[in-house]
């Protein structure tokens, strides 16, 4: 999957993020560094919006534990070039915030 390769290439893992390559569907679940708040009102989310990157905060999708460091990143609506650019922007923001 193009998204998996781009996430690795842009150094998201080195910035403390992890994920598993999905076997189907249209999105990745990414786990940010422990303690990083990626919720809708967080500084991280605001920085992503300023970089023109939109994701779904995990706490909006998971009712039980409300994790604050998970995001759902869709890859189903952008073409390859735009997806690559979105991942570059997300990774740039993630690197600025670094591991918590």
C-alpha cells in the first residue's frame, strides 16, 4: 500500500509513531507517542489543520477507553500524489511535536 511506504519514507516511525499495515479498508490506525494528545482541540490537531492535513482523532471513534494518541488516517479519497503530500505534511507536524 502506497500509504505504508510513504509513512516509513517520511520518518513517522522515527518520530515515535507506530501502525500496522491494514489488510483491507480505506484507513490506517496510527498510534502517536505516549502522552501526545491528538484530540480535536489539541495543539497537534491545530498544527495539522494549519498544515492542511485532516484526520479523525481516535477518541471520536473508540468509545470505551478514549485514547488520546490515536488517529485514523484515510487513504481512500486522495490520488497518489496528493496522498504523498498529505503524508509529508502529517510527518512534518509529527516531527515538530516529537515523542512526548
